[in-house]
């Protein structure tokens, strides 16, 4: 089975490529390296011990994208390729609407034109916005997205729903909560090409000395210690959920041709809990300070994972300790000059 993995050189895509190969699938990576490095391909090959198929293409270029399908028989697609920096999307929304929506539209058009089947779309917990009732389930009504990035995911899901209603191929949207951590080999992980803004890379970059301090954004939230609550999920658990989604589609277990699933651990942790876990697990003293709230942050969000647990037959295997342990191992590996 050939699985097209768009954005397969990126953070979640690279981990998913490894899990696909582990399960006997043949991933075909399509990426334009707009937010990833070419050497990730060698790292994947080192982990799996074989060559991986790779095509350099911009998914916004429909001709180039269609060529992938004429050159290869594609049995399923996992569409990761997108821009994901929330702050940048506020300053340059059209960059986000163009890349994230055009790439999706091109692929779905090609699916219709070539009568293909089995499509998995990377969505995000950011589609939920601020929610009153926790944990959030797939049936929770979506609030207005907090950023153009989040809006591309809301619109992307609507495009998926409308297209699948009018077509007869099958698709799944997966809403990731807060992916973090790295592969146990420390050969792949999140390789920030710009200064990261996500909590765990900010922590590891501070601990290694690339940054001076972690600022805790807000201490007056209505949570157990006043800091925001999020659902951190190990990237390898996320990767494995994609195999479960592909298998549900190819084995025709889905009663409706479009489904949506939360991918989270089901547990909420505060910012201070993450920092304390990092210090405990790594033995590193972290330099951090308390700061004001960051605009656009929701107070708390964590997933109801019942649907994914039941219908994808999937649940997380790795917790917060393993997330910070593997993230720290990865940070040390990418800073090791002798590597
Ligand atoms: P990433 O930036 O590491 O990976 C995305 C990959 O897509 C990169 O390799 C990039 O070069 C490639 N890409 C982007 N636009 C492309 C295009 N037009 N043509 C070809 N390649 C292109 O991001 P990630 O963290 O692996 O995220 C993967 C997906 O998951 C994205 O859709 C993202 O929005 C979604 N997501 C990520 C998170 C997170 O926190 N990491 C959370 C929720 C959802
Ligand atoms: C986590 C918590 C911050 C940095 C983002 C996207 C979301 C999804 C996942 C893609 C928050 C706090 C952070 C720092 C801090 N991505 N924090 N100091 O904002 O929950 O979600 O990534 O789809 O769409 O919005 O993740 O890692 O930025 O923040 O105190 O230096 O850590 O306030 O409470 P977030 P994050």
C-alpha cells in the first residue's frame, strides 16, 4: 500500500513515515522544505534501515501535485503539509490562507478527478477556540478561531465535509491537541527553522542555553496554579493514530464517509506542571519567570478521547514524562557538534 505523505519531511510527518514503514506501508513523501530540512530524509532512513521515496513538490502547484499521482499509484494520502505558526498567521494571513487551503483544494480536486480514495487531513484543537465545557469532544460546537491559522483548519474541515458530501471517497480529519516530544532515537524531532513559540521547545532551548529564560504567559487563570492548561500528546502517539485512521478507511470500517477525531491524551497539564516535570525528569534547573498573559491564549483545553479510543482503537501510550525526556534528548542531539 502506497501512502502519500504530504509534509512528510516535517515534524509530525517524519514520525508518521517511520510508523508507516514499521507497519509495512510504503510512504511516498512530498515536501517543498519550506519548514523542514533535507537531512531529515537521511535520518528517517537511518531509523528504518531502508531508502524512502521522496518527491520535492509544492502542493499549491496543481500540475506538480498531479504528476505525483500519475507517477505513483496512491492508495491513501495523509495531508500534513501546511504552515502552522500562529503568530505569523496574524501578521501574514494570506500566506496561510493560500498555502493551507490551496494545497488541500488541489489534492481533493485530484482525488475527484482520478477517483481516488482514503484521505486523512491534519486538523487542530485550535478549531475549538475557547470552550466552556471540558473535556472538548468532537461534537462540541466550534467557537470563532483565535487566529488566521486556526481559521485555515476550520475552513479546511468545512472543505473536507462539503467535498466528501458531494463525492463518494472517504476521509478523516484528525484534531491534534499539543504535539510534543521526539522519536526515541533522537534522530528526528521538531527542527525549528525559526525561533519556536511552543512551550516545550522553548523550555528545551532555554535549558540548553539558546535562550535566557522561559516566560510563563499568565499566572491569574482560573486553574489549579493560575497557569494555562493544555493537553500535551507525544508525537509518536500522534503518528500511530494516523496508521489507525488509514486502516479504518482501507478496511471500510467507517459508517459515514467523513469522520473527525480528537487526538489528545485526555489529560490537562498546567504550564508550571510541564516546567516542574521537565526539571524532575532531566535534573536541569530551568530559568523561568512569570509574565503577563499572551494574547489569543485560551485558559484551558483538553480532549475527550472517547471517540478515538473506541473507533480508531487507539490511545496514547506515552505521557508527559516521556514527552519532556525525549524532547530534551532531541535538543541535546541537535546541539551536539560531533553528531
Ligand atoms: P511542520 O512545519 O514541521 O511540517 C509541515 C511540512 O509541510 C514541512 O516539512 C513543510 O516544508 C511542508 N510544507 C508546507 N507547505 C507545503 C507545500 N505547499 N508544499 C509542500 N510541502 C509543504 O509541521 P508539523 O508540526 O509537522 O504539522 C503538520 C500538520 O499538523 C500541519 O498541517 C499542522 O497545521 C498540523 N498541526 C500541527 C500541530 C503542532 O503543534 N505541531 C498541532 C495541530 C495541528
Ligand atoms: C502551550 C501553553 C502558553 C510558550 C499551539 C497552537 C495550536 C496547536 C498547538 C497547531 C500555553 C504557554 C508557551 C512560552 C508559555 N498548533 N507558554 N510560555 O498555544 O496551546 O497551541 O500549538 O495546530 O493551534 O495555537 O501551544 O506550546 O504555544 O503553548 O507560558 O514561552 O504554554 O501560554 O498556555 P498552544 P503553545
